[in-house]
């Protein structure tokens, strides 16, 4: 069984840029055009790396139009989704609307949503179910605070959060997991690649238990939290890390492109 979950080459690396509340739709168009141009050689040399951006909702239609018109090799997704499909939920965005814009992915349960918007494990599970109802791949974000780490050790809280989120996952549908230690987000203080691997291995063991060995082996687990061009290669060398969820650095064109080209840094 151990062998079946260590076939890293079968998992396409995913580098995801979480723009958070930055860039309006005009800025998004300019950024995506430049990014696609900058990554042209990366797609050529490292076509196996999938790149996705997560703009604010108001940008999605513009990004979709651009990606479709120019057939850009770039995926995009929402930063959140409502657990409801329609109705009197002022300010919420339905998965049906995201699906209508060809949205491939949606971030669910980002620590900023958990912290500032009271998203509980139950809500995260309901949003995971909503994403699957609309054939959008949920990127389930989990991670421990510094206090959790102190009190419970490295993997306990992320594993419990993922277990709860999987309650909402539909059988046989793809998920992506993003392990983001809260203390590492936006702090400039990333986890070490060994710390990330330790937790990601525990998360994959849970996926084996809940989804079975084949689905666990196929599921991508991302690391997030102060990822930069200088540390990405170390994370990507780890057996159970299949990509990165990048915040601040995803808004810096050259830096983000350099993260996507991480294979150039391997061995350096
Ligand atoms: P950061 O953010 O890369 O700025 O630490 C990561 C995230 O919040 O997804």
C-alpha cells in the first residue's frame, strides 16, 4: 500500500496563485496577459506543471474571456463558494454561477475565511459538497495556528480539519488539499520542507483511510504559507507535496513565474 501512495510522478504539480482581495478586473486582464506571456517558455519546458489563479469574483468573467479567447494554458477559480445553490443569501456566490464561467477550482475554508468569517468545519464540508454538485474541484484549505501547534503537535489539527471536510466530498470526485500553517501565511516565515512533508504524509494517510489507496495516490496536496522562488524547490522535492498555494508572491509577476519554473531551481 505504501508504494501505491508514493507515485509522485503520476500527480501533475499544481501552482495556484491566491490573489485574495487584490487586482480589479482591468488589472487582472493586464496581469493574466503578462503572466501568460512570461510563462510561455515554462509551458514549453515544463508543460507538466498546471498553473491556476484565484482572482476576486468581480474579475472572473474577464479572466474567463481572456483565457478562452487566447486559449491560454491557465486555470482559474473562485476564492469561495456558497454552500447554497440559489436563494435569499445576500452577498453569496453560487457554485452554479462559478461553473457557468468555466471555473475549474474553488478555494474552500481558507484560514482567512475561517478566522474572519466564522467558517466552521461543518460549513467547509457543506461548501465542499456544493463544489462537487457543480463539478468544480474544491481546494480544501486546512492548517494549524501557532497555538494549535504548541498544544497538539504538527498534524493533529490539519488532519481533523481534513477529516471533517471530507464528509462533504462526493464519492469518486476530485479534491485538492492545501496544507497552510496559519502561522506561515503572510508572515515570511514558511514551514521547513521537512515540516510540510511530515504533515502532508499524515494527510495522505488519512486520504488512504477515507478514500482508499488509489484515490489517495491521485490526490494532490499543496503546501501554502510564504512560498517564494527561493523555497519552492525544497517543498517540491518532498514526496507528498504536489504543488503550492501562493498568496503574496502570486501578485509579483516575475516571482510567481519563477515559482512555476521551480524545476530550474532543483539541485541548485
Ligand atoms: P502567502 O499566502 O503566500 O502570502 O503566505 C498563502 C495563502 O494565504 O494562501
